[in-house]
């Protein structure tokens, strides 16, 4: 039998939101200038949602929808940093801290490379991690599929938790 509290736990997360006019485009807590933004009950920050799901997944504590139902009025237009911080508190309460985060944002446009540092710094701050433990990568959809056709934005995340609080 594996130990009940393994020394490391890995988690992965994925999220998608529709791109629509008249909404802000917020990625990792950073508002990106864009004619299109992400539709959703909260601020629809697809990167924070994917990272939150990765943390919950590493803890085997279900998914973001179980913890923050999109029917709950208290989460309407909520800043998604709250979701991530709640997941990190659950990790800390079980004796785990995040070792590193790797993530990918998939969006056709706008181009995000000039915002990479701001998004990384924001995610690192939200997770209380040094910058060199936080990776944010960008991909387009190569003009195919919902991302490539500019209909949606997706994010993927992998998180490693280690036993012991920093
Ligand atoms: Mg979401």
C-alpha cells in the first residue's frame, strides 16, 4: 500500500471558456487588451481555473465546480484568485505546498507574448512561488477547432505538491 500522505502529489487541470464581445479578457489575474473576453459566471479566468483544478486534482478533492458552483450568487463575477487561494488553503491544511506550476494558454488572438512576464508574476504571487517555479506557455489553435476559430480560450496546468509547508 502506498502511504496515506505521499511525499509528492501531481495534479492536472484544464478549462475552456467562450470568447465573446463585451467581456474583459483576464488571464492569470491580468486584464489583456482585447475586443473579445471570456464568458462565465465568475471573471472566467481560464488560467486560474485550470491551476485551481490541478491543485484540487493533486489532492483528489474533486473539481472546481464542486467547490464553487456556478449557480451560487456569491461567485458571480468573483475574482478567480479566490478559487486558487481556497485550493491552496486545502493543500496547506493537509500539509502540502506547491513546488512548481507549468501551464499553457491556448488562444488564437490577441498575441500574449508581451504579457508573459505579467501573467507569470501574477500567478507566482497568487501561489506564493518564486518566478522560476512558474511557467506559462502560449499556443494558438492553428486556425482549426474552437480555439483556432477564435470561439474559445483554453488553459492547461500541471502542479506538483510536496509534503511540508514552505
Ligand atoms: Mg472555468
